[in-house]
C-alpha cells in the first residue's frame, strides 16, 4: 500500500467545496496539469483537446454538461492524487470499475447525458481512496 500523502481528515470536504465553487478555468487547469490536455478533453466530453486551453484562458466557456463532467472529474482526480499520485489517477479513470457496471470512470464521465448518470463516480473513487487514506472518506 502506498504511503498516504494526506493527513488532514477535512480534505474530502475541501475537495467537495472546491469542485462546486472553483471556476471552470481553474478546474480545467488543474485537470490539464495533472492528467494532460487530451485526457481532460475526453473526460469533459469534447472532441478537441485545444478546447480545454480555451476554457483555461477564458476564451471560451463549456456548456453545462461538460462543466458538470469537469467538476466530477476534478473531485475524483483531487482525491486520487492526494491519496496516491497522478499516474494512479489516470489508471483509475481508464480502468474497468465494478461499481460502475465494469465501465471505466472516464467512459462514464464522457458519455453521461444527465448529472444523474454521474452519481456513482464519486462513491467509486472513495472506494479506492479509502484503502490509502481512511480519514479522507469519513463523513464530516
């Protein structure tokens, strides 16, 4: 088991607040810096990676559904990166997940048609993170 990088039990609450309150340029910038521009575009459901750069520079703004996908992806990525690292986060996004009917979380994010389609993504990430940092997933 990897050494947990996080000791603060309030991180879950912080990440949930950030995913809700941070601007899309900040969220997209974090995802791009940690996962890469192509993966960020894929997770958000857009076909062109350069679109992510436009969001970050505030030259364009995503529609509502891509915004929602980015917020869910941000929350999942932040929790994974704090518990493990960016490479583990990438592997989690693209690996089969039993809690998501054996779909990869990235596929679920990209193909969600409503916010309800995303409801199991965060519980799925908490399942993995709990093994590394039990206090990260405790209710507050």
